[in-house]
C-alpha cells in the first residue's frame, strides 16, 4: 500500500503537482492516467525517491518516505523511455544489477523465469526487440523482489502484440506486488487497471476502482436506430430526461436518457413494438473510460 498526502512539487515558478493525495492498494494495478504534462512522471519520480517533493507525505506500508533510504528496497522502478545498457548482454546486465543489490544467481534465475527471458540471455540488449527490452527492464526492477513496482509508461513504443505481452506479464506480477503504472493511453488503462487515478494539470481529479468510476459516470441511456425517417414518439414514455435524434443515410437514431436508474430495456422494446416502429439496432449506452477522461480533463467531448 502506498499513501500520499498533499504532495506539491514546483520547477522554478511552475507548480507541477498542486497538493495531490491518493492511495495505491496492495496486490492491485493502479493506473495514473493523464494527458502529456499532467504530472505523471513527476509523481513517479517522487515515489521512487529520485525527486523530493516540496511538501507532503509519502508512506509505503506505513513506513515514512523521508526518514531514511531504506524505503528504496521496497521499490522496483522503471523510468520513462526504459533506460538499459544496450552494449551488455542480458545476463551481463542482470549480473551487474544483482551485484549492486548484493544478490546472486538464485534471484537472477527467478527474475529470468518470471519475465520469460531464457532464450535471449546471451544476446546484446541493443539487439533485442522493444518488447524484450521492456522485459529486461522488468526483470531488473523485480530482481530484489520489491513489493512495489512503479512503471512509467511501460508500453510506449511497443507494437500491439508486445504491449499485450507486457501487460500480461505485469498482471502476473500483481499477485505479490503493489503496482502503479503511468500512462496517457486510455486503452492501456482500460486493459490493465483495477484502480484508476486521473491526473490533470498537477491535480488528481478522479480516483477509485475502475468499475465504480464507470458506474459513477454512467447515465441510464439507450441508443435506438430505426429504418427510415421516424417521428419521435418516445416523448410519450414516462421518466424521460433527454432525447437526442439524428437522421442520416435513411436511418433515424435516438439516444434516450431516463431520470431513474431502472433497467428500461424491456419497456423500450415493448413501446417500439406497440408503435410498430422499424427497429434495426438497440443497445444500452455504456460510458467508457475514454468519455470519463474527456469529461474530466475537459479537452474533448
Ligand atoms: P508526459 O506524459 O508528457 O511524460 P507527464 O504527465 O509525465 O507528461 P511531467 O513530466 O511530470 O508530466 O511534467 C509535468 C509538468 O512539469 C510539465 O509541464 C513539464 O513540462 C514540467 N516539468 C517536468 N520536469 C521539469 C523540469 N525538470 N524543469 C521544468 N519543468 C519540468
């Protein structure tokens, strides 16, 4: 568990973090999602001990951040752009890192197995694919078996297959770790997170479990598409909050929002059937992380 309270950080006169507070639960993947320049890297650097906050408190499992450097043993950190020694072979690199932690062959073997690196051990890191380079970084980060992993944009630059494999690997690691990942890619956040923190302009503007956040922003709204130019008869239904209509390509689309939370699917179907309306498509309008993110950061919609 990571807890932060009121963290602020300025670069000169510019306030990059404006007093952020959040919790990252254990055995969980929390995604720090925000647009470019929101303060993600600054937050991760502070949590990893590479930057000191101007103000505020960070605790790892109740252990205070600023008392000594012992907290660093709790952390595996992969910075942005995945820095690795390109000229070293994978084994050489992991042995080098292991030595710096006073670790041996046993720990290297475990990290190699967990990150599926056996077949590239003798290869130069510079000659590996980006996906494998990312796995080498993950192996380095988990070598000392830290309970916390901080990963700054871990799938940036990977092709969809490599990104998928990296995500699967990270999911596998959450069994025994607290994981915080930063990203500006919505599909990435959607695919991997249990919990989400949305950061914008140095402020946390939404946080919680992904599903409860989606529920919080959900509306009781339905999309109906009809063949032809259809008159809006749905205003006759009870509890309507808003109806929008769109006519194109010989079809009419209605988006109907209700005031209550009741499941209105049967009522709508029955109504359309009674009125003999030529329904060709119907579904509940689900809110996506994309829409929530846009609404909160007010950059799109
Ligand atoms: P990105 O997704 O582009 O990496 P980010 O969310 O990680 O962005 P940060 O890198 O934390 O954002 O930067 C937050 C803000 O602080 C940005 O406006 C950035 O320009 C600024 N900033 C970051 N590092 C410094 C620095 N060393 N000196 C001055 N300003 C900085």
